[in-house]
């Protein structure tokens, strides 16, 4: 998922840094099972490292962030800054 100006108003993209392990993506899906996920991308970024970008409605971001932070594989959860309309990301 690219960081771009197409992010829908009222949504938020959470970036999760985690250890890549068998079942890591499945654990993300199970953790967010009751949260409406609008988009999800999972990329292995290095030996045993991965990054997930998860777009949710802003009303669900606090709960989703807390749940993702408690996952055993998670090393960091952050929020992508919104790109103002009319601006392009680099």
C-alpha cells in the first residue's frame, strides 16, 4: 500500500513493524477479526522482519492500535500522516 493522497477521508493507515514468522499474517487477521479493515498490505522487509499497512476507519483506530500492539510479533505500531488534498507524497 503506497502512501498517497488517495487515502479516504475519515480513514487512517496503521503501520505495524513486526517479526516475520509463520502465521504472522494470520495473527494480524485474527487480531483484527472484529475490526472493519479497508485495506491491508504485508511485506517482508528483511531477514525475519516485516511491515504491515492496515487502513481502518478513524473511529476504529485506537482499538486496532491497542490490539496490534499486544501481538507477540509486533515491535512498533504507528500511524501514517495524512497527505493534505492537492499534495503528492514523494
